[in-house]
C-alpha cells in the first residue's frame, strides 16, 4: 500500500511540473496556499540557499524554490541532513514552490544570564546543526547553542554560508546560547547627495548614570539622519527608536553611526524612562591584510556620510581619503563617529594597497 501511495505522489508532482511547462509564457508567477499539490518529507541537502531548497526524499532529489510568501514560521533552519516536511505548489517558471516548510521536535529550555548579552556577526559554517550554531567571525569560530526560544523572527531562513548577526548570552549549562539570529545584508548603499552635507555641532556632554528598570533587548535597523554622538535614531521594522549613548556603551564593534548604516543595538530602559544602549554591532567584513605599522602617518579630516564600519571616508585638506577600519581601535575623545565629526587618524599602508586606520582621535 505504501508503494502505491508513493507512486501516486510522484505522479501528482510529475503532472504538476508538466502543467508548469504548458503554462502561458506571459502568466504571472504567483504561488498561493490553495495551489498546494503535495506534501513531501525529506532531508535538506548541501547547496541549499535562502532561495532554493535541495531536498533528498525517498523518491529522489527535489529542487524547490523558496519565495517571500513561503511560510517558514515553524522551520527557519535549513541545514544539511535536517528532516523537514514541505507542502509544494506549482509555478509557471518550471519549478515547484514551497508554500510551507515545517519540522517537529523542541529542545529543552535553559536559563540564560541576559544581564550580559553579547552581539556578533559571522558566517554559518558547515559544522552547524539544528542544535549548535558554528559561526565564523572576525575573531574566530564560535559555537552557540540554539534553543526553542531562539528568536528567528528577523531571519528569513538560516543556511550554511549565510551571514547573520547573533545576540547571545551564557546559559546555566556554561554554554553560550543564541538569543536571536537576524539576517545581515552587505553594507547598504549611501545617498551620494549626503556626502557634502554641512558639518554639524554635536553635544559631547556625558550622560548621567541610570539604573536598569527592564531586561536587555536587541533590535536591528538603519541609522537615521538626526543621529549625533549623544543620541542614536534607528529605523527598524518595528518602528523608529531613540537611544541614549552613554559612557558605558560598548561601541568597539559598531563605532560608525552615519546615515543608512545597518546596526544591531542592545539596549535597556533606564530609570529616566529613556532607552540606553549597552552595545552596538555594525556590519564589518573580516580582513587578512598585513599592515606595516613601522611606517605611520597622521591625517586630519571630517567624517563623511559615506563612511561605514569597513571604510572611513574623510574630507581632508588634500581631498577625499578612504581608510580601512579593520585594524582600528575604538575612537578616543568620543564614543562614536558621526557625519561631520572632525578626527585625527594615525594610519599605515597594508599589503592590499589600502591605508588602514590604527588610532582615531576626536579633534575639538
């Protein structure tokens, strides 16, 4: 009986594919829930991406497209050898399309120390399983446990070689656990019209110490134009946020707050009713460039809006200058770098032909 059921399922899928090939060339490519033709079970295969699922089923290998409308609420992690169930519909582009992707089973919960939350950006490597995330970061490989409570709401799907920003904390089992995993796009394009924007005057007054009145949370978004050294304005999918930047804020992994830069911000609500930043993580690429620190130069200029966590763009008396940020420590004399901030930068040339910033100091 199982044999006949399997044969019937294969026939249904085959007929669906034939229907795709005969569909009119100008037909609109839409996949809707009512078009489901079959539900298949199998294991995720290597090569799966956020757009195309390779599934090893008892009937053979299947290629299934993942659309923006695909429901992955119960299954965000598409890692090799993971067993999943997929309901499929046909499109007129010659592919089967996933309507829903689901899984079964839950991991036991572990209490986490959320008073000490860290944020990292990295690339998922092939050692990752549905229980343990192996992340290649600029500081090396990290192992993070994935729990049933891990927030994947800002992650389309999690795949090997995908780049993500992860908020994590240590659990009572002594392991680091992923609190949330979110997609990280490459450095966003910057409106060139902002490059020549006039310098602004920023308040450098120290924010008074406040007490934490709520738990620490994290959010991902893009920097808004009005951001200055004391206040971060962030546009997110949940709306616009206003954060206070304190002396205690950790900006070592996210010091460039120019318009449209993408950040992950960990914050808490203070006793003054404001949201305060505990740490900022920007989008930063790893680098293996060797820098000749025996020959250093110092340049002074104004931070331009085109600057990112990877490249600092300065307007100097000699013209525009680009400096790589992979070797730079946190700025001295200010917590963050915003458009219009005047700085002095000690730099050296790397074997990649770029000048690399080593030390950044705010100029009064």
